[in-house]
């Protein structure tokens, strides 16, 4: 990394941290992005603030009309900050180049509750260091206002960048580092240990992350029940394919307040891992174990212990799940609203019947690629789940137009229907369209428009 323009490290200009015309800008209120393309790579730059007034001898005096337009400078600071809070990031950075006063106001911590960095080439470690150093200027070593850091897809992020966040942002509530495959357990442990208010953590695609826990030092300082000190409620570990049952056991023991957990394509998870999860995390509302091929009906029996708290469940492509597992869910999880069982080829009309009769408030159901589900199962759905809004029957070979007509005649609120690769007639599709006015039909029948 070059050391270009390192004039005043404590006062970087937002406009130089991310050029206004750069494609990496993310618009949004109070969010920030930082990078500058120099010598083929993206680095964070710092620069002195603009001067108080322009003193070049060739600059002419402003006209009377221009002076009248400058009345905005008469507004107090708090009014300007309120105006700035509605500006997207690139406009806020441009405002910082107007004058010294606007520069200082643009760096008001209240405008920087969120840092958002994107791009595979950005030197995100250095960008985070520069940003946090500037935000810590008024409160040394601490960014009291920063609550959200989103650096998804920044593949150059390393443990060093996360250490910076952990040490400087004790009020952090949301961290998203999806696709940053260079970070390890140690850096994540530091973040959850030093940021006690962290509630939302997305480490999807971080293949080196195998569990979530406190550092050893933090564990010693806390009570034996230190696991309850981690306040994470939302955890996304999609594509953390090295995660095993033991790691899930550690996560469950330390993150007992979990309400949303996504373990898509964590292919080493088994029913034993789900048993650990249900022992500690009894407040889970949303759970995804899609493509976890070792999860079976025994795992469904464990998940059913969540009872009426469970609202969202995804078991797509879990080939070992049959009607037995669906019956466990249907019997105990009566308030289920969403179920994705696509590719569970062991599910039949009997499983759909259990589900329809017990989970009558179901709003979204995906039973695509379940060849044993026929019109009989659809009839049970139509006669019990009147609130159904989304239904996917993609590649269900036993479905015909008669089953679709029964659904359309009873589920008037249907908004999405997927019948791709199903042998259904054009007349049946038109019947659905007449009875469900707002329904979007995804199909592969070229005769239906």
C-alpha cells in the first residue's frame, strides 16, 4: 500500500475516501463507503480539509444573486446536519468539499451510523482503519455512534480489519462480512467478545469460520454462564461448509438468544447437531437447514420441540426427510407460516395432509420436485389453508390442472404460483388467473400468455 497524500491522518476527506464518480458507491441515508483507485488497487486516502475561504487572486467576488443563494450558511449546525442526514453517500461527500464548516459537519458521527464497503479490490482493512480513526477523533479510540458495518463481498478483508472494528466499535449491533473468506474464528471471537450489543451477524461464505464463541480472556472474566452474554439473535452461516456438529454445539451454548439461524449448505451438520441446538436455543423463529443432506426425520423431531415459536423452516433438498418428519412439524409447530421442502422426494400426499390440517395459517409452501405429491394433496391444502399466498409446485409430475383449479377456487389471496415443468393445461392456468387476480404464474407452457 502506497502512502500517497498522507498529510493529516486524523482528518480524512470523505470525498477522497471514495470518489463521487466511482461505481462502488452505495446510496443510502447515513451510510458510508470508502475507497480510492490508485496505482491499480483501491486504497483509503486521507487529505486535509478544505480551506475556510478561497483566496486565489483571480477569483471574482460573488454577485448579489449568489450571495442571496448562500443564505443556507445562516442555518445553525443542527439544521444542516438534519439536512445532510437525508443525503446519499456521494452527495454527503461532495458537501464535505464545500468549506471547512461543511467538512466538519459532514463528519458528524450522527451521520456515520453505518459503514458500507463494496468491491473485491478495495483495501478494506486500511479503509476501516482510516474511517474508525477519524470517527474516534472526538471520543479517543471509541466510535460510540457506529452501529452497522457491512463489508459483504470484500474479499481482501482479513482478521486485521475485524480487529479494528472490535477494538473501536463497542456499540456495534450489526456486522455483515458475507463472502469474506479470509477471516477466521479468532477475529470473529474478538468481535463478539468486545461488542456486547451485537445482534446481527452474517458470516455466510466465510469458509474458515467453524463456530461462534467468546475469546478465552472474555470467558475467564465472565461468570460460568458466560454463553448468555453473547446477544446475537440473527446468525447467517450459509455456505460455512466446514461447520460440524461440535461447532454447532458451541454456537448453541454461547448464543442462547438466537431467533434467526440459517445453515444452508452446511453439509456436515447432522441430527445430532440439531439436538444440541434445541437444548440451548429455544426461541428460534426462523431456521434453515437446506441442502444439509445428513438431516433426517430424527432432526425434524428435534426441531419440532420449538413448537409454536417456529414460523419459518427450510429443509429443501434434505433427501432423508419423509412424511414422518413432516408429521412431527405439523403436529407441534401449529403456527408455521413458511415451509420450503423442495426436493424432499419422500414427502407424499399424506405428509401434505398432516401439514394442511394442523398448520392452517400457512402462507408460503414450496413442495417442488416432490413427485409423490398429487392433486389429492393440493385438495387438502385448498380446503384448510385459505391464507396461502405463495405455492411452488415446480417439477411435480403428478400435479394436473384439476388440482390447480381446486386451489384457485379456495385460496383467493394467492399471489405466486410456480408450475414450471408441470403437465397443466392452458385452461387451468386461465382459471387460476380469473380467480386469483393478483397471482403471478411461473410456467413453461408457451401457449399461455
